[in-house]
């Protein structure tokens, strides 16, 4: 039996061949494989060791999978064997992960959703509706840490915030490691049927020291395992249980908040105590309803400070789990697809940005009464409905937020959709100040390698009287060697999505790029990627405001390290005196050139990091920037990193600095007990931010958080505010 053989013998037993004598093949020329799940009567005892007779009786994958990275079309350097079982409660996936150099495993941590890019792991995707577009994604590292996510639109988006009840155990051996994973059927969504079901499935493995990725259903190097249109199939599933899929998670929060009144010598403390509840109900096998009452986000880590050297707004990402889960359904705006070079991203424009709910523009929390969210599929339609209510404060009225998202699958792996967003004050005296946003979009995949993204949107609010529209069309191509994209975009001067984000309004934009990705036979170089970008912004009268001509060279090394050189020629026209990094820059036309160098080392090493240096003119002065980060990972339990960003600027004849420093430590006692600490100093604001968090996962999806957060004014030597919070949650499933 293959599970009892050493790695070399196992490879030959399964028909494997030494990698160095195998000719490369086109991954797309290989048939999509199939594996049959075996039904069992007794549950598997999860200990990471595949010693139950059922594992030996089950259908198995061949041991030699095909690599997609670093070079596709060749066998993975180490054998892997996967099997699938199921009973009345769980789906079980087991794997024998052979490794001839066990002392060189890379394990970045034990926390949930560990850094997969720096880790060895075994993983798989499940397309439970067999629509070849969407999937659940699971990965486990050799110490048993779990990564889970949802993938949408055939690799176009990945929601890493999704969490399900998953049980995993691993065992280390002389010949490699093994893993057993149990996924309750209540964690998944699938169609009820009396007959046999067919799901899409693919298995993956990463061997980090070789910078290798491999899959059971072979993929070209520009794709990832959640490209479900190229996955294999899982058969043999019958009479699967359909539970109520109801989970209720009450929580209790207690602590103390200290704030400093104006000119006060000491913090004024007040005790905090609150209770609330979150719930999830699988209304149908394809639709889930999330409810929240008295919503609390005290366990969320504070925003990282940013240095703004532009004249436009900064984008801060969402970190709150309630809004992150299924966020891909509510995505509408500029897109960013992995391995495609796109002209923009959601950081430039999003019709709906959930941070506008429960957070002010200066990132202060606004109390949320509660809300509901319905997400899922019905027939060919994907549906997202959200309604949230906030409380009034001294600075703002109470608001009600409503979002409706519809998307329909077309052409196998494409979609068209529409979105409506409303923000309506519910406080007397403000009810006439509501604002509304609506739009329609399309995301098309053509010829396998081409993406076409487009949208048209408009906003309405009582104060807007100008152009309130936005539109974009983008075409992008990516194959193993070439990438090219072009985009045209319009944003009106009064286009203001009150529950969205737009970095620049009143502009028309033209953008284009072309690049190549050859893999020369020049060790230690893996890939050379030269590219050229042209980026033009005009006002609504077609008068040029910004021109960026960017040329660069990205070199990827066989160990995963990268080196980048970039040269950017910039033209800016300022119609008024404009503050840049806090300094007033006179109106006029400016042309300047900037060059930058950056090296990032392989993340699998005990000591890794990156360093960059940029220099050149900057408006009427100059700018020199240096940044460096260092990560030290002495074991899979402990990781420490420090970073520094220094900007020396001269604007308007005045020289000044804009610097940022941070440090972080993470310690994992086990896969259930974690500590993290984060400190950041922003020299521009002279504020030191500290956040420390202890997290105990005492039951599946049930946590105890102890959090200390503080902001300190360094110049005055005083604490601006300090909060100590204890939060306890407990998931009860029915």
C-alpha cells in the first residue's frame, strides 16, 4: 500500500518518474481528473495518521502532481497522495505529504489564516454547486494551522475573511507529514438532491523551499488552485444531510475607556459593559442570513498609519469580520485580478465601502444598533442584501444604510450585475439629507485569457448639481508570456458615493500597459518581467492634469525573492495652491522624474525582509525615500518584524521629513491561543499607536479577546486615549 512506502518507492509505485528526465507538457492539454468519495459508517478519529482501513479502501490521487510554479508542465518534486471519505456528518480529506527534507519545512505560524505565501501546506478547493466559478478553499500547514476562504468568479476574487467550522490534525514522520481534515456538512452550502452529487475539486501543495506550487488538476503558471473552470471532479456523494444550518453567537464585552478632555491633566475613565449577538441562518442551501444586534468590533486591530504624499484621499481597508465575510458579493468598482496588470483597484474606486458604516471619516467608531445581511444564490443569480442602523452622536445623526446587489452568471465564467446603495439619516431634522447610488457592471472572461470589466454608476444627494456619473471600460490580457491592458474611465465632478470611496473626481483617465514574462535559463533567475505603463488624467474639458510614464523591470528569483527597478516621469498641473504632505505648493505646471529600487527576499527564511530606495524631483523640490523591513521567525510559534519608512522632502524651498516606524510581534502557543502586539509611530502627527491582543479560541469559532489599545502624543508626553477590553463569544450551532 502506498501509504506504507518511503517517498521514493511511493513515487515509482504510482507511476511517477524522476523530475529531471520528464519533458514539460502543456497543463491545458491534460484531461481534468476525477476522484470518488467513499461513504463510511464510522467517523474518522482525527489524529493526523491515516491508519483507519477506510483510508486504504478509498480512491486516491496519483502521487505525482503537476507543478504550476516555478515552471509549469513538470512534475512536482515530491509525491503527494490525497483521499476523500464522508459519513452522515462530515466530509473527510486525508493526505500523505511526502518530503525528503523534513528539516527544511517552512511554517510561518499557527494562527488561523496563516501566511500561506511563506508556508508549506496541503490544500484543496470545493465547488459544491459545480458551477465552475465559486469555491470553498482550505489549506493546512504541517503543524495543523488552518487557512480557509471563499473564491468567486473563477479566480477573480478571494474572500480570506470567511471562516467555517473545520477540524484538522497533522502528524510528522521521517518520510514526510500527513493530515486529516473533517469539514461538517453544515459548514458548506450545496444543493439538496436524492441522487448522487458531483462537485468540483482540486488539490494543491506548496513546497516553500523550492518556491513550488503543484495541483492534482494541472494549471498553467498564471492561475491558482481556485480557478475552478479547470478543476477536477468529486463523485460518489449521496444522501448528504440538510441541517438547519443555524448558528447563534452571543458576546459580552467589558472594560474601561480613558479619554483626555481638552486641557485636562489626566485621562477620564468610564467603565464599559455591553452584550450583543450575531447569528447566521442557512435560509436555503444557497442563501445565508447574517444578523447582528448591538454590534461590537473592539477586538479589531487598529488601522496602520499611512504617510500621504499625494493630494488625494487615502484608502483604509476594512478589518471588521462582519463586513469582510462575503465581501466579494458586494464588490463593485475598479478591479484587481491576480496575475493581471490592471490600471486601478478598489483602493481607487468602490461604489460600496463598508468602512463608511460605523466609522467616521477620521476613523472614529460610531455605535451600530444592528443589522442584517442576506447573501447567496438563487438559480443563475447571486444576491446580496444589507441593512445597518447606526446610533446618533454629537457629530452626526443616526443613519440607516441599505445595499442591494444582484449579479447574474453568463457565458460560463462571466457575470453582469447591478447595485443600489442608500444612506438615509433617521434623526429628526436630517431626514431630507439622504443620498443614493446606483450602477450596473459587467465582468467578462473571453478566450480564456482575456478579461473585460465595465461599469456605469451615478449618485444623488441634495447638494450635488454637477456631473454625478462614473463609467469605466477595461480590457486585460494575460497568458504565460504576455500581459497587456487598457482602460478608459470617467468620474464626474459631483460623483460622491456617500457609502463608497473615490480617490479622484472630476477627471477622465486613459491607461495602458504592456509587459512580458519570459523564463530564461539563467539560474538563479526564474522570470524577467519588463513593463511599460502610460497613465493620463484630464479634467472634464479634456485639459491634461496628470501624466505618468512608467517603465520598469521586475526580476523574480527561483527562491521567491524579487528585485524591481522603476522609472516614472510625471507631469502635474495644479489649478490652485494645493497642500502636499502638509506643505502648500503653488499653482502651476510641474514635470519631475522619480526612480526607485526594491529588493524583497524569500519569505520562507528565518530572517527575511525588504529594502527600497527612491530618489528624484518632486513638484518644485525633491524627494528621497528609504524604507526597510526585517522579519525574524526563530520558530513556528514566534515571529517579529520591524519596519521604517523615511521621506526627506523639499517643497516650496522648505525641507522637512515624513517618517513612519512600526514593530510587531506574534506568538502562538498552539492553534488556539495567540498573542500579538503592534506599535507604530507617525512622525508627521507625532502620535504613537499601540495595540496588544490576546486571543483564545476556546471552541470552534468562539473566542476570548483581551485587547489593550492606546494613542500617545509624543511631543506633549501625554496619552490621548486608552482602552482595555475583554470580549467573550460563544458559537451555539443547531
